[in-house]
C-alpha cells in the first residue's frame, strides 16, 4: 500500500525568463509497505474559457525513491523543468500556475499565478502575434461567408 500527500503549496510569485530552469522542491508525506519509486512531474499551466491547460513542452519529471515506512514519513523531493520559448512550441510570456502530480495516481497539487514568464523574442513588433492568434477565427469567418450563401440556396424555393 502506498499513501502519499503533498504538503500544501505556499509559493510566492516569481519572474523567470524563457530558457530558465525552474526547480521545485516539495515535501511528500507518505506511508509505504515496501520501498517504491514514483515519478514526480511538475510544469506550468494556464486557465482559459476552455479549462486548465498544461504547457506540455515545459513539463519536467524526477524519480523519487520512497523507503518503506509503516508510519507517516516526510521526504523532500525535487523536480526541475525548463521554460521552453514559444517559438519552439513552449510557453508564452505571461502568468502561469504550477502543477505537481505523481504518475499513475490521483495525487496532485497546484497553485495559481506563481510563475511569471518573460523573455520570449518579439516577432514583428507585437502586431504579428495578434494577427497570428486571430488567424483561426478569421479563417472560420471566411469559410462561413462562403458556405452560408450555398446553404440558403438549398433551403428550397418557397418564397416567390
């Protein structure tokens, strides 16, 4: 039997540049009938209208050996992750939360708004980023503009 809990996260917001390595140290409170090794993961996440999203390119992992313990024991664990810049499929400038979890369990912990990211190279003076982010919506509007007249023509000719 393996029972693990994270000590509550009480982090203060900190600013990082893209390319920085972020080290997270947590306290695991656990009991284990036999020695085991678990995978600890950590990474930044953001929340928008569609829910919570992990920045997968920036997730780090560490193997944490847990010695057998019949009574609750506390063990520090450390995991590192790198803030990969957005041009490489990583993180945008902004404020992110920190999520920690242990593989193949429901054990997780998170804290909102603790990672502030800057340092992404600017592409095109800022206006290029706005156009790039709006491109999917513009394409949808253009497709609707082409499809709607065809759909109205299929509705039948009962109006004369």
